[in-house]
C-alpha cells in the first residue's frame, strides 16, 4: 500500500485521500497571527474554510452575531489585531489537515488536538472545547 501526504481529491470535493484510503471526517488547524485554531468537519476543507471566511465577512459588515460562538473566533481574532479588509482572511490564515478519523472519533480527536496544541483561549483562538473542559496545562 502506497502512503503519501493527505491531499484533496478534486473529483470528489468532500473526500480526502491518504495513500489508498479515503476520508471525509477531518480535524484541521488554522494558524495566523501568532495563534492557532483547531476544528473538525465532515465536509471538504475548502467548504469549511469558506464558511469561516463568510463569518469574518459578517463581522466586517457589522451584522449582529454571537461573539461567544466558536464560529466567529477566526474573524474576531483578525479584528482584534486590526485587520479589516476582506482579503485579510486569506492573507493571514494558513489552513491544513492535521488528522482524519471515523465519525465515532471525530469529536474526541478535535478535543485531543485542542489540548495538545493548546488552542483554547487565551493561548489560542478556540473559544469552546467540544467537551466543555478547560485547557489542561501540563508542565
């Protein structure tokens, strides 16, 4: 079996390929301006990234939003650092897959990476942990 880097199979935009296996349940990381955000999706990373971008555009247009929602975390991070242009989302953030998993373990894996990479506020951009647990700091 040939193993290789994870890449998007463009014939099937919602499916990811790693070696000979296909996945559509992924954990991903967004890095930008000194902090990181971990998320999960059952859609393509392209679609999920577009959803985050649209939330940023809503913030820019002044729409009333729930700023405590993790959905707006990336946009709020940009605004907190003075970024107010539509193309800033693409300029600042780098999005990549960190894991693929089964539907049963997707939420657990997201929690694992939030803890491992310390992406919960104030160290990171995530405002909500999937299991509602605080960041477990270890020395």
